[in-house]
């Protein structure tokens, strides 16, 4: 019992490292392919900034899509006397808005997840095989969560 509480105290002291040290360690520990250099803080900041601007952009897009969707629903409700042609046009518009909103929502979730993964130090770890996704791949597609091998395997299925 004494040993357990001593271990807890040690863990607590280790967690007390300054934020700067923790961040530098996280950058060093992010996986890259054997042929690649480790992430530099500048490279990581660049990807993070890109992801963050995507979150902003998609949030706005989603907000706009939701607004026009509400407007379409309202106009559909008020236009009870519309003929078939107008009704059809409204339905098509509604489906179009919903598609845009669904795509934006999905992208937004993927982007936010990438930022969370970056914060918790598992950015670049393949979700399927736990191997490195690859820095070059992440710089091109920061939202991917699988390495090329797992991704192409998943697509063949
Ligand atoms: Zn993989």
C-alpha cells in the first residue's frame, strides 16, 4: 500500500513539467516514416494553423447552410398553395442544402479530430496499424488518420 502511494507521488511530480517542455517532447514523439525528419515546431504550427482556419471556414459554411435550410423549410411551409413545379424546386434546393451541410459537418468533425490528436500527441499515428502515417502525407492531407497501406486496403474492401 505504501508503495502505491509513493508511485502516485512520483507520477504527480513528473506531470509537473513546464508546458514548454511537454510541447517540445510531443513534437519529438510524433511519428514520422523512417525516411523522414522529425516534425519541427514550425512545421507543426503550419499544419495546425491550416486545420484551425479550416475549422473557421467550415463552421461558417455550416452556419450558412443551416440558415438557408431553415429559410427553405419556412418558405416551404408558407407556400402550401404552390404548384407541383415550385414544390419540386424547393425539395431539390432543400436536398442540395442538406448535402452541403452534411459534407461540411463531416469535414469539420475530421478537422477538429485532427487538432485533438495533435494536442494529445497521437497526430500521425495510423488508426489501423499504429504505424506512422507519414509527415509528407499529413502535410498534404492533415485530416487523414490512416497510412497509405491501410487506406488503400480499406478502399479495396
Ligand atoms: Zn496503417
